[in-house]
C-alpha cells in the first residue's frame, strides 16, 4: 500500500509571501519548503524529485509529449486523461524513472493504486512546470500575438522620402 508523506503545513497567509488566499504564493512557498516528495510503496520510502532545468532539457521531448497529451485531454474532456496518457506511456515512464531513480520494470510492476499514488506525487512535485507549460506560456503567447496584431501601422509621412 502506498503512503504519502504530507508536506509541512504552510503558515497562515503563505508564510509572509503574498497576501491571504493567494494560492500561487502558497505553491511557491511549498516548492521551496518541500521541493521533493516522498511516498512509501511496499514498505520502501521513495523520493520523487522535482525535475531540474537539466532534467527538463534532457527529457524535453518526453515533457512535450506529456504536456501535449494533458492539453488535449483537458481541452476535450478530463475523462480522456487516462486515454491520453496511455498514448504516451513511454514518455511518462521516462519521466517517472528520472524523478524516482527507479527502473521502468519496477514502475510497471506496481499495483494500480501504488502507480496512481506515484503518478500523483510526481504531478504534485512538478506541478509548477506543467502549470507554466499548460497555462502561463500559452496565455503569454496569446497576449503577445494579440498585441502584435493590434499595433498601429507606421505613419506614411514618417517613412516617406523627401521630394
């Protein structure tokens, strides 16, 4: 049976970072206080590490496939998530191996509930990456392209050559 170790509780108001009720501040504080996650599976304590920038570069294609699968499943129906993840199983195993240091055959051999708990711990520990990839970056790109489309054209008199 998988047991999750709870992260330390956050002080009221996110520990002085941000205001009351600011969830993003709480997530930022939590990421600093507990960057890695721990889960106990079959009596063994497993550390699920936050992917470093180097890990993100090394596993960029796997991260892209997982992010794209998440994007597709959320834009259609959250119920499609398992189907979407099954299409990119190799990428998901690669990321779980990188985060846990465990070989693929160990991960594949987990019972259903244990595998789901491991996957949820991975999402929790690396949530900031997926939030940036799925929400923040597309929003910034949309704003940038909308801003570029709404820019006024150059003045004809400013670019005309003198006669």
